[in-house]
């Protein structure tokens, strides 16, 4: 990226990543390795657009780098970016180790449902233990996992940390793990860059770019922003779940014996639908932002009129108070009234937009 760049769009990032994957293609490899790499590259390109919304990864509870293999994991492999998580079972908890086994998260959920319906008391007991483990580690980080992360991640290593359906940039500096701060509550906190990861409760220390302690200047604003972020994340998760269910239903409805050309057309139609939906959402967000900005500007204009001195200020104030109604009997409509009405009309236009 250019040194002076301060803002980058998601589309630009996608282009950078796509170009990088193409540029890093190994040169001197066998034919079989070349074909395998090209297949992986094709699979990665197919899921690259999901980086803007969310990737489907499935943790296993046996190691900080152990995930169930999914096409999304290929992106990290091709870009040579380590992917970690800290949702581990403590090996000293033998009953939990037995109940969880080598299951991934999805497999464990299915096992719990199956065990609950079983007449076998031992299986039913394992289901209860497994469910208690998931409930007691709802933060998706255990102290055993945190210890393993601290010992596994190398000093100065830049990597990605997966937790609570979030992907965070993580680095190890002087033996301490730090997560890049990205919550919208910190949008105006220019000095807050990193947050330490030293316990499972999430109340880390905030630091600047040099890892010096830097508490937020307005904790209340940060807290409200974080709550807004949580609400947005929840809505995003629901949207992704509904989209996945819709896709599964569409795949089930595909007729047997469909030709490659027809399948390709259906895939392209689905991709076009997604792109159209994404751009519509972007336009709606921009329209809402423009409306809010217009309201703010109109409100500022009203305050300026009310703060004016002399007859002109008084007339403007009277005009503001009389917006939407008739002027007082026996008085002519002043220039301040016309101005206030015009501003109110412009304000209504912004709201409609």
C-alpha cells in the first residue's frame, strides 16, 4: 500500500489480496504440485469476497491451530497467515476430554443433541458434560487456551485470532499478546491501537502504536460504540445464517443430472444476486448517512439563526418557530421566516433521500 494512504475500501483490499495470490505462485514445482496449487488458488478466489462479511471456520478443541478443513482455510494458507484460536479443553479435565474427544464445534453440537436423545446413560452423561463445557466457555477462550497461545505464538509474529465469530489481527510483543482495536467505539480514539489479551474476560489494557498504555479519553462513548458494534454483529450473524439456509435449500432443489453449463449459470446468477444485494445495502447506508448529515446541518443552521442579534435575528427566530404554520396576524413574512422555511424544506428533502 502507498505510504501516505490513510483510507482503503474493501474492494481495494480484495484487489490487493487477489494480486498477491497470483504473484506468489511458486515457479519451480512439479506438474502435480502446480495443478494442486492452481486448484487451491481457484478455491481461494471463490471465497475471497466472503472476507467482507464472514468466513466459515470450525474450531477443534485440541490445539490452537487446529481447525476443521474448509475452503475458507485455503485463503490463510495461500497468504501464509497463521490462524489461531484459544478455545481448548484442559487435558487435566478428563471427563471433558472424553466427552469432547476430537470433535469440531459443529460435530460437538450434533453429538450433544444425539446424546440427549439416547437411552444409554453413559452417552447421556457425556452429552451433559459437553454441553456444560460449551456453556462455561461461552467466551470461546479458556485459560489453558490462553497459555497455549502465549507459548505457541512467536515473538513479533503477526497473525489472525478467531474468537466469538470474529477475526482479529494479533501480535506478540515482549511476550505479551495484543489484538488490533477495530470496534467502532474507538473510531475517534486515534491513540488507541492495541488491546492486551491477558485474560478470558476481555478487559484488556489499551495501548498506542508503540505498546504504551493509553486509556480511552471518553470511556462512555467507547462503551456505547462497542454496544452498537455488538448489535450490528448480531444482525450480521443472523443475515449470514439465513443466507446459508437459503443456499442449502437452493442446492437441495437442484435437479439430478444437471449439466455443467446449467450449473455454471445458476452459480453466476447466485453470485450476481449477492453482488446486487451488497451494493443495495451500501447505497442504503450511504443514503441514511446523507440524511443524518442533512439533519445535522439543518439543526446547526437553526441554532445559528436563533443566536443572531437585532431585528434580523429575532425575525429568523420567529420564522423558525412558525415553520409549517401561518405568520402572525398583522405582520408581513420577514426574510428570516422565508429563510427558515427554505431550510426546513431542504431538511425535508434530505429526510426523503
